[in-house]
C-alpha cells in the first residue's frame, strides 16, 4: 500500500476547490460516466427537482389547500414575497433560525464533536466504544422518540432535569427558555456526525508533527492551533457546511415546542409547517421556501469563499 | 511537557468524557424505565409496579407488528436504491470531470436540504398520483430516495476521492471494464463509506413521517414512524405507556443495524486506505 | 474566479430551465370539474370505503371499532337481504387533526380516496369552496337527499354544522355543549354553595376571589387562553364569553372586530390572569390542556369551563384520562352565564357553544347512491346507539338522546337545558384563521397586554384574513 505517494486531491478539498487534476485514468469516458450518473440523476430529477421547482412556482400563486383559492389559484407574482419581506414573523423566524444554527451547529456540535474526538483519541477502547455508542444513539433514534425523551426530561413537574435540580415543580423549561432548550437538544442530537468526522480527521494528522511540537515545548492549546487545526481545516469546513444546511432546515425541534410559545422558537422549518399545514397557505410557504433556499445558498457561498481563501496557506 | 501540564490535560480529558457521558445518557433513561411501568409519567423513576403488560398491549394493536415490518421494508428498499445509485454516480463524478459537476452537486444538495416534505407536499402528492403510485411503498421509496441521494452522493464522492487510483489504473491496463473495476476493486475499499451512507439512509427513512403519511392509505402499509403518532387515548392525550413501549421497540432495530454495520465496517466518513 | 462565475451561471441556468418545465406542467393545480351524476345506480356489486381520523388501539379507537365491527358487517348483511353484494373497507388514520385535514384535502383534490370521509364541522365551508365536496342533493338528487327520515330527528341547528350556504353537505355525528364545572369539595371549604349557578360574569369572578383568599394552593379559574390549546381556547374560552356579551363571532355579513363585546370578553381574561385568578404559564404549555385536566382532577383548580366531553371522558370515574372516583359527588356543573342577565345573544341569561363532526360524501365516488345509503345507515337509530358502545353521550338524534341520556343527569341537563341556548361556530372557510387570531388576542391579554391593545391588534389581523375592513364590525 503506497499511501506516501498519494497525490490525489485531499479529502474534502476535491469538492471545495474544483475538479481533480488527474485525468480519467479509469477510462470511463464521458458517455459511460453519464450512464453511471443517470440512475441517480433520474431519481433526483423526477422525485426531488421536479416537485421542488413546482413548489417554488406555487410561491408565485395564491394557492391554498382548501377554500376558493384551491379550486382556482391565481398567479399573484411577487405578492407572497412582498408579504414575507414585510412580515415581522418571517424576520423573527430567520433570526431565530440563525441563532439556532450558530448556537447548536456551528458552535455546539462542532466544538463538542471536536472536544470528544480529541479526548477519546487516547482513551481506553472500552471507554471510547461506550462514549461513541451513547453519542450515536442520540443521532440514530427516530425523531418522534427523541422528542418525547426530551419532553419527558424537561417536564416541569417530574422531568429529570428538575428532579436533579431538586425543584419539582420547577421551571417549565420548554416554555421559559424555548430557544435554549432546542439548541441544547440539537447539540445532543447531532454531535455524532461531527464527532465521527473529527475522529477520522484527527487520525490523519501525522503523529510525527505532534511529536515535534511536543518536544519543542508547545502547550496543548498551541499544538492544537498550529499543528492540528491546519490539517483538519478542510474537514472542519465540510462538516460545518453540511451541519449548517441540515440544522437550518431541521424540523425535529417542532416536536418539542411546536414553534412556541407564541412563536418564540419558530425556526424556519416550523414556520413553513405552520403556514403550509396549519394555515393551509401553500402559496406563501412556497415563497418562503425559495427565500430560505437563497439564504442557504448565501451561506454555502460564504463557506466556499472561506475554503478557497485558505487553500494557498496549507501544506 | 511538565508533569503539572500532563496532569491538567488528563483531568480535563476525564471531565470532558464524564460530562459527555452524562449528557448523552440522561435523556435515554426514560426509554428504559417507562415501558416497564404500568402507569408511567414523564418522570424517570423506578416503576411503581414493574410490568410487561405494556408490551402485551402493543402486541394486541393490529398494526404494531406490521408497521415495524413496513419500516424495515421501506428502510431497506430505500437503502438499496440510494447506495447503488449513489455509488455509481459518486464513482463516475469522482473519476471523470463532467462540466458543471460541482455546481450541480451543490445546487442539488441545497435543494434537498431546503425543500422538505412539508413545503413540497402538494407537488409530491400530485406527481405520485399521476404516476399511479399512491398507496404503494414503492412510491414512498422513490420519493425518499430522490430526497436523500444528493447528500449521499456528496458524502460518497468525497470518500471515493481519497481512494488512490493506482489499482484502477492497473486493472484498466489489464482490460477490465469500468463496471467490473467498480464492483471488484472500488467497492471493497469503499465499503466503510458505503456502510456509512447505508446507515445514514436507514436512519433517515426510519424516522420519516410526513411522506409515508401523505402517500399511503392502507393502514397495513404504514410504517412505525406514522403509527407512533397515533397512540393517543380516546380523549386525545398521549398514551405514555404505549408511546414509551412502542418507542423502545421502534428503536431497537435501528440500534441493532447500526451495531452490525459498525462492527463490520467501522464508521468512517473519510479515509479510504489508511497509513 | 472565472470558473466560479461559470459554475454559478450554470446552476442558475439549470434551475431556470427546470422551473419553466415545471411551470408548464404544473397548471394542474386547480381542480378539474367532475360532471357525472347518478353513476352506477343499479349495480349488484360494489365496493365502498369509509375514512376517519380514528384507529384501533389509538385515537378515537371506539369509533374505529364501531365502523369495523358493527357498521361494516351489518351493512353488508342488509345489502345481501336486498340481493346486492357489498364490500366495505375502513381506512383509519390516527394523526393530528391538521395532518388528517391535509391528507383528505389531497385525496379529495385528486378525486381519489374513500367514498365517505369524517370531518370536523368547521371544515365544511372551506372544503365546499375548494370544490372538494358537493351538496348531497347534487350527487343523488333532491328527492333522495332530502327524503331521509333521519333528518327529522336531527335538530336544525345541529344540521347546520354540516351545511354550507343553506345546502346539506353531510350528516353530523353528535354534538355537545359547554358548561362551567366546579369542584364542590373546594367550594365547601371556601364557603361557596354546592348548587352554585352564577348569574353573571361578576358572580364567577367573585367566587374566584373567595377561592383565592380561602384556599391559597388552589388556582381558582381555568379559562382556556393562548395558541397552544388551539381551537379549545376559542370554543371553550373566548366564544362563550363573546356570546355572553351579546354577539356571535359572525352575523349579518360581518365578523366581530374591535367591538365592545370583544373588549368585554378580553376584559374577563384580564381580570382572571391579571388578577391572580388563573395560571398564565399553564396556558402556554404545549400540554397545557391535559395538565389543566389533571390539576382539576387532583383538586388544584376549582372552576373550569369545558364541554360535556370533560364529564364523559376526562373525569369519568372508570375510564377518564384524569379519573375522579368521586366525580358524581364532587363535580358540579352550571350553565355559563351571560355578562349579566339578558345580555347574551338572543337576550338570553345563559349561553353555550357547540361543535361536532360528521361525515361527508366524496363527489368522485364511483357509487354515490350506495355511499349515500351507507351514510344513512351509519346514522340510523340503531347505528347511532351502537356507536355509543355503552357510553352515554349526546348524539345527533333526538330519539336516541331521549332514550340514552336518561341515566346521566349531567348529559340530560346539557341536552335539555343547554342545547336550546347554544350557538355554533360559523362554517366559513376563513373561520380557522379567525380562530387563531382570537387565540392570539387571548394570549396577549393573558401575558399582560390591555384588552384595548389586544383587540386593536386582533382587528388588524382580522381585516387581512377576511379581506377588507368592510367585512368587519367595529365599535
């Protein structure tokens, strides 16, 4: 196995920085390559892209699921967008979602995932396995189940949190601090992905570099900053991008707070659900979807910028 | 590094692991205590009366077992579709520079993350209706696959990019067809990545509520994710005994599957050949 | 840089191209008109499907069992006696009301799905406007539609629950009434009478003050507020007060906006939640309604406004979700008073609100005549009694009520005293959104806004919902 001669694009860089330099050595050829891609593309095209674009088109109408506008929807052009952009609840939802993403994904899952991966690096096998299993359980269990687990844990009268704080009945957590609750919940739910990713990333840092740094007398913090982080930079960026996109549109917190109380935790997925299903306003929710798509696109572009900016600097 | 520093590091490590363990284990406790309690509440406590009657109650529910079977069928079906299609596509996209590849992948990834079942509910329903696939599990599998493929391809392509091409080159020299190369050389090496995608797909499908709910009519075809939402009492409040018990049963298959995949393949998102 | 721009352009181009494709094919959003009538009237064999938001072992399990074990076998038997072979299926659901509503909307929109659907009375308006359901007479003809002898047994007000623009769309399944419950034991401890019947809002508030003073650990009044309780806030909390202040939420072509009656009703909320007579935090709990039931059952809430459902299914001594073994002795009930005697709608001293669901026919049904027969069968005297499954409940039929409610004084009380006073919610398509605006207004007041401010905000929302200030009454 000659890994030392690997010159192919580094992991995660391939997508972030452009097509790989090596040519098509396998001899797939353009046409066969397209043939390989065809099944996936067909499925995606028919069952994702087509309905998605249709939804965006609905955003330009006043279509509702029931009522007169269901029978004969009219194209109202940009009215839904105008309504969204002048609706304070829409801005509130965006603001809450950004806080949610920043707190639980960008900071929470990233930091905790990294911290756990780093701490477990040198732990005993049994400890490592147990920890990984617990963290992964939070990610694997279905959403209805974990929602119930957290509702039970945060219950005002008998929930485990209040029992531990020796206050029953204590604070009604989901009502008093809804955003905090869903942020902590999402950290619990999603850290697994980051932890596994950083685990793999850390194992790819050459041990010789770490040895050198340690011999030179750097503290852990310095070692992290100067040796580890540059190596895993691209892992970190891909990870952050993915979990940002996923967290931004995550619906599960709705099962805990239903966007409440009084809209105080109405992240965008809850907002769309409330307008589409409870309000029946498909036109408006279609418009919101497009706006959310554009915002996500913006975030993705920011990441691309950061990724390419750093390309020249690393080894 | 000085001894003090080493000790501090050690302590910090243990604290992180300790707090982490507590944090992740705590919410799970309810799932272990409530199903065995005759009258469970939201609290975690040793059951006042330990009982297995709740499980019997679930067994008497006409749809409980069939819903778990349906969940398995949907999950496996989607997993097969996604892994095969994603493997083919990721391999081709990794090895061949198709113009616009990156832009397309990003666009699809964005689309699949943002446009979820709720917003696209009406178009998906009408589309499936036109294809005459309403009330069929196949329809659900197709819709779920379409939604999961972009991320699957994204992740798998990343993984395959890290696999050196030397073996494929050699095989090509010996005249093997690309499909053969894919099957005999790349797939065995890419197994951890594919296992990850498989597990991820199964987890997503296992918890999927809205799509099966909208597209399926026959209660015998409903998966467990839909059934678990029906456990309300006559009066409309959640039946904690049934919910906790069924949640436990509902969770077990995914956990088993994950353990199986993990022990056989490891759970790596990046890697390929390790040094 | 160059490559990046080209990349983005490609994305944009692909997206736009696909939008065009989707748009051209997406013209089929509106509903196609189906003009066949009197299909398959004389076939000897047919299949029908009933869909309901009920599922064995889960939500509304009794209803599911009734359909599966009584209606279906008996109907098949009855048809056999007429020389016809009937196959009848049941399509259960057990989801939240709004999810169920979305599901059947999609079914009806595509003209597929079951032949008979259960639905809440307040959805009838919007489904009719969308063309999803049609008047019964347009499906089977006026004679067959109006000739059923069951109509005479169903009070006109109750029929209105499943009617729209004067036409019958379905048959109602039961109804109910709202009363004011109180815990007789707590009342005794506070020195209040066991046969309490408040005659005005002040009577209720004064009783609340007494309870607050004498029984410190007890929440005096539970008046549903806020958006977490959904329709339960509007129907059990706000609307009984509104009709007690003399106004229906809709009358004479206008919706109640920022009117005196609305401000009066919100004023009660302010006195309750601002005056320490109620628990505002509970109103915002996602499980607040359930918790309020538990609290009443354990003697922590003294006065609670609810429907007869509370008596039958919540505090019922054997199968209630918050059982009270001493319900018959400890729980008192009284009519909801108007603001003061004579101030209610129709100059009544006492008021109430009612609701209910029913069943409708699918206009795209392959066997409309047979479906109508099945629907009539489901609402026959025997079927209605069977649906009760031994429970004592107010049904849609007078003859059944007279027979079945003899054993339960509370339900007889409702059927005889309360139903004649009651009002129904308007069957308009926009009602659910108006209801949400009202819930928001009550939440505003319960969390500290003044009734005047809350009513003004409500008026603004209402004008957007109903499409214009001319459809809103102010004062």
